[in-house]
C-alpha cells in the first residue's frame, strides 16, 4: 500500500496524519509513506513519523518513507534516515519489500 500526502506535515496536520496512519496500521500490510508532494516538514511532522516507525517496529509491520529532496534532507539532518527506512524513490521503497 502507498499513502501519498501533500501540503505540509506540521503541528496543524500532525493529528490528521497520525489518525490516518494508525487506522491503516490495522490492515497488517506493509506500506510506503510517500512524502514527495510535501512542501514543509517540521519537528511535529518528524515526531509523527517516528511514532509511526515505533508502532510498525513493535508490530513487525514493514514500512518505508519516500521524500522529495527537501523532506529527505530534513530527515537526514536529524539522522532518522535509517530508522524511517528512507528511500529516494517510490520504486526503491517498493523493491525494499520484495527483498
């Protein structure tokens, strides 16, 4: 499953993001969080991604994050790339689940 988000992932949209992702974790299917259309990611958005990663690791559910250059740079800056399974393209993320 691929979830594509657009706009901003910040303090104002964090609750909606977490609610949406949490509801879809019940499907027990690996998923990709596609942030290539996100214009802005702040610490609240990063916190929501970290919380999602922790929940997935706890339930052994596969997930990956794809971001545009700005989002990827922000994630790498705080050294969360490996923790969030950050991939550079959607194709790379989908191939991650095949291996």
